[in-house]
C-alpha cells in the first residue's frame, strides 16, 4: 500500500482532496539520468530542433506561434533517442502507484502522454484557471453532467527541481463552480485571488497526482529553473471519452514500428491497449480535435 506524504493511502487523498503528493516514485539510479536527458531535450526544443513544444502565449494545443518554450512534448518519441523516459514511465513503483489510484491491474493500463514542463527563458507565463475537460463557458447543468463522467485515468507532475508552479482549489473536482469561481474562470482567468486556492510545493523527486477536473492553474517564472515530468496513464475502460482527451495531442507517431521497438517490454501491453482504444473509437490516426 503506497501512502502520501502524510501516511494516508494515496487513493483516499486523491478522492477527497482532488490531489495527492507522493515521495520516491523515481528510482535512485534513474534520477540523474532523467535530469541529464531533460537538459538535452530542453536544449533541442529551445533551439527549435524539436518541433513538439509548448510556446508562451498558448495554453492548449495546437502550439503554433511564438518561440519561448514552456513545455516539451512527446518525451518517449523514438526520434528523441532518450530511452530513460520510457524506462521510468514503465517502472514498477510508478505503475504500482497508478494501479492503486485507479484500482486496476497492470495489464489494463494504457500508455498515454509524457511531456516536460520547463521555465520560459524570456518572460513569465501564467496559465488560466481551468478544468482539463470542461471548458470555462460550460453552463452549470452541463458542467455537473461532465463532472460525473469517470476519468479512467490519472495524471501527475514529478519535479526534478523544487517546483512551486501549480495552484489548485482543493475539493473542487466533484462540484460545479461557485459563482465567484465561475466569474474568475470566465472573466479573470489568470487571477491570483481565487477563493480557497493552494500553492502545491514539490521537493525534488516528489510527485503530485491530481484529478483533471480540479480547478487549477500554473505560473511559470522565467528566472527559476524548472524540469517537471508531466504525464498520464489510463485504463482500458476509458473508451471514446478517454480517446478525445488523449489524442488531441496528436499521437500518431505511437503507431510506428520505431516507437514499439523503442519500448521496454513492460510497456508493450499498455501500448497495445492504447492502439486498441483508438481502433474502438474509429480513429484511423491517433488524433482528435482540441477540446478547448
């Protein structure tokens, strides 16, 4: 049984609070290798040699304008030639945590997104208050309906340096927005005065898993080095709802023989499950329209 930093079973904290902080999900022998690999891919993204990157000024995909980088996409892409990312994504401690949070088995996991969040070089950048799958303009009735949909997945940030970028509103993941929250998300979405907000502070090596429906935002400071591993996994029960969330990031490269050959053996079944989800959703390409 994996517990959070307060000794509580992680699935209980995530269910109740909407987020949970966990220690030691990076094996000691992988930590330095991950740091070095991140330095290399960040350098490629900032030079413009890696086109899959998040650019300042745009919060959601597609990221097509600007040059200042706040995120690097597709860390397991075979063209990056950085096998340590897939090695960690498939590591036993990480997968055990995901299985416990999702109450699922290893052979029911789906391989999904693995990206990197970094500090811009030229300017600070604020993301807006949002829920990942519920647009801000959604009316209360539709919001309530969407919040009742199961996720069949979980997402997390794992910090390689001290990280104080994420803000959440604890326990907001299971209820519609209050009038004040609705006003802020629509009319003042970069507000620093959201009622009940909490800054999530991660020490190097700590991870925060959070419900994608929790009200959250991030603030990126260009002068503070950040390298935070940002990923998600799902289960085979997700179907079309999960497909719409994941494939908006254009994952067609996951169908290539080169990608399959680059994976460690413990990710072959999760990879096959992802392809099966796309087929069941009637997708010829691992690509869907952006949600936002």
